[in-house]
C-alpha cells in the first residue's frame, strides 16, 4: 500500500485529546472485563489438550499518537488468564489496540512472555458488530516474531482474532494461532475463546483529564 503523503513529518493539528470519544470500532472494548468460561486448545506431546480458564482484561485509553501525519487512537491492554485448576498464570499478554480514523485501519500489538511479539491488522465490520485482525509470520509489515527455540519447535505461522460485540455491552472472541509443531505433519490449530463482561468503566486518558481540568499533568500521568 503506497497511498501515503509526501510530507512524512508534519503532524496533524487540532487533535481531539479525548481518546474515549475517538477509537471508532474499538470503543466497546474500553474498560475492565472478566470472563469465567474460557476454553483453550493447546499442543501437548500426547496430543491436543483442552483447558477451561478464567480471564481478566484491563483495556484503558492512551493519549493520541502521531507517526508524522498518521494519527492513531489507542487502548493499552493487559490480559491475565488462570486455568480453572491451577494457581500459576496460564497466559499473560500485553499490548495496544490501535485505530486510524483516516483509513479505518485497526491494529493490535501482542507481547507474550514466552518470547513472542506480533502486530496484527484488520478492519471492523461496516455495522461495527465485529472486527477481525490477522498477522502472518514472515510478512514485511504485520507479522509475528518468536524466539529461535519457538520458531524451531512451535513455529507460529499465523494469528487471527475475531471479536464479536454483543447487544448487552459484552463481547466475545475466538483466537486462532496456527502452529507448526516440530515432528508433526499437520499444522496445529491453537484455539482460544471466551466471553467478557464489564466489571469497571475505563479511566479517561491523561491528556483528556488534563484538558478537562480533572487532573494536573503529573497526576494524570501517574507520577
Ligand atoms: C487466550 C489466549 C491463550 C491461552 C490461554 C494460551 C495458552 C497456551 C497454553 C496452555 C499452551 C501450552 C503451554 C505449554 O505446554 O507449556 C500454549 C502454547 C503456545 N501458545 Fe498459547 N495461549 C493463548 C494465546 C496464544 C497466542 C495469541 C499466541 C501467539 C500469537 C500463542 C502462542 C503459543 C505458542 C507458540 C505455544 C507453543 C509453545 C509451548 O507449547 O510451549 N498463544 N498456549
């Protein structure tokens, strides 16, 4: 895609500081969420393992971000997952949901503590009822990076996340990660799904709180 401006340095002016008013199709994701009926299908030596899990996700607005002329509104997220039958963390993930109002582009960054990062992109359905994002290993843009060991033993070829927004304000997801497990002939479909219910409203982003006179600069930024 080369439909970009010649001037790559000038940032947009008159940017609305209130991220919660601008993340387009990402708006219904902002807040703190819990889901107690998650299901995971992961690769084990003896074959696919199915586990039930509990999930808590915090998704908070950040200040508007410009890459030169490219304006992005974003939400920072932290996913924490516990297996129903285990005390230790089952899955942890942090990153950003990003939206470019000028083009409708939606992105998600992922960082996983197993030594894996990804940048996935996609679009929302025109009626805003769902969105899908995807990353593929080896692409020049949106892609997946793994440790050398993971790339050798559990090569992650693609990641796709489909989010559906519900009329009651909740949402659900299906995450599909295609793994090529060393020694296996067939790719493994690592599947996760859950339905989330809101347990707290989001906190407006620092710049919005400063501009609204609700907080000083240092307070708003958590100093
Ligand atoms: C709700 C989300 C997820 C949960 C609950 C989850 C859980 C798990 C579990 C329990 C394993 C097996 C771990 C082990 O045997 O040591 C696993 C393996 C793996 N997962 Fe996930 N996962 C999730 C999402 C993802 C995503 C989004 C990616 C990458 C984009 C990913 C990449 C991998 C890889 C590469 C492995 C193989 C490594 C291994 O088995 O040691 N997972 N996952």
